[in-house]
C-alpha cells in the first residue's frame, strides 16, 4: 500500500517541475499549453487535498480538481486586487504551494 500512496505525490512533483521548466525555461507550443493546463486543473488542489488523508481516490481527485480550479482563479484575482498581477508570478505561487504540500508527503518515511 505504500507504493500507491507515493505515486500521486511523485506525479504531482514531476508535473510541477515540468510546468516550471516549460514556462520559466521559455519553451513554447505545442507541449507547454497542455502541460500547464493539466497542472492548473489537477496539481495544486490535489496536493493540498492529499494532506487531509481522505483515503478514497475518487473523492480526493474530485476535491483536488475543484480546489485547483478555485486556486487558479483566486490567486490571480488576489494579485490583481493587490496591484501586482503577473501570469508568471501567479503560476510561481501555485508551483510553490504545490511543492510545499507534496514534497513533505513524498519524503515522509514509509510505514509497513
């Protein structure tokens, strides 16, 4: 059971790094929009929902997608109201939050 529990955090971290490399590395179409959209729709929310340890994959995924969409809207809007909006800064904040939630779960010692 320990390997499936580490699969999601590993995929989230890999997707987060791929998104960061494609966006901040200056890579363009056709791969970048697909990877960034997949990241924005799944990763930030799922990383945070997994901290709740719900245990049901479908519930975690559903809540994760809903929270990801909400975060993808709230973060830029909050930055816009603060007068410091930038698409790359918004994405950087979401990347940082995703890594902050996923990396500790990935590094946690395995239980038998």
